[in-house]
C-alpha cells in the first residue's frame, strides 16, 4: 500500500523578472515572456528554465483565466466566456528539466472562423514537481497570460462609474469602479485623482492608482490611497490618460471623506 504524500501548491502569474537575482532553491521554475499577445492564428514560444538544484518534471496546459475586481488572477473554466483556452495548443505537454536547464514551449492559436472579434485570453499553466521522492512534495504552478485577438472591428468603450471612500483599519482610500464595455483589453496606466477641498476648491493632494489591465466585458476597481489628512466635502477629479486608439477620460466627483 502506498502512503499519501502531503502536497503544497503555489500559484502565481509569472512576473516579468521571474528568477532574476534570486538565491537558488531546490525547486524552482521561471518562464519568459510573462505575457503573449497573438494576432489571430499565430505561433509563439515560451522559454522555461529550472534555476533550482533539483531535477523537475513540468506539465504544460491551457486553461481559463480571469481577474477579480481588484485585478487578482484566478483560474476559471476552460470554455468560459471570451476564453481562448480551447484555441490553444501547447507542445510539448510534458518535459523534464535538469538543474539550470532550459527548454522552449510552442504555443499555437487556431481561431475558429466565426469567433467574436476582439481579445480573448487564457493561461498557459506550468506545473512543476520534483522527480525524487520527498516527505513533502511541493508543486509550483505558474501562469503565462496569453491574449489572442480575433479578427474584426475593435471597440474601445471605457466608462468611469461610482467613486467612494473605503476604510480598512487605519487606512483610507478612494475606490473607483471602471467598466470595460469594449472588446479589447484596456491598459490602465498612470490613472490619478486630484482632490480639492470645498468650497474654496483648494488643491489638497494628487494620488495615482496602481497600473492594471481590464479584460473586455468586465469591471474592476482602481484604488487611490489617501495619505493626506483631508476631511469634509471635496471634489475628486479623475484623469485616465490616452492610449493608442483611446482618448483621455476625465470625470469630476463630489463626495464627503
């Protein structure tokens, strides 16, 4: 009779600098690039590396991918709405890497003839495990984001909705709901809010939100952390810079903080 082995999982998107400058660990895996953008039925490659000291087996497969309101990634069903996972083929599906060895994965997309135009996304999920027996087997799971753009008209429609004050412990932040009603992934970079005290409209502070992406037909939250000691009735002027194919967006809110 075999004994059950405890299994620990680590799941993360691959950071752009995965493995750079890190101290060697027994079990490790990196991949580059961290994100693939394919236009229609294209082919790309992902370079994976074992910077650890143990020989590992790596399984590669495509799966569904989504972001929650705050931009945190999670796995969803493979054939969900706007999922590109059924279109992807990853080869080889299984590979063994010696310590410090590298290998290339071939990621190919085949867009069906009547696919809805715009961006569809998925993860190439890389799962690694040590080949040698251990008391506790740790499996690493890394996700490389793949965005496939199906042919057709591109629609850019980004809307700013409600802005509210949120409190967490001793911290305060303004939270803005942003809706992407278009069919392409929107990059939200350098979005900031300028806060002025009423009735004099004296500028108090300008706060930037962390950069994030917003998938088509989804909504998300942008958080602006307030460090200035401002209270009372204020105006908050939100500015979203222009991106290629998208005009700048401005909106002013009045609220009590």
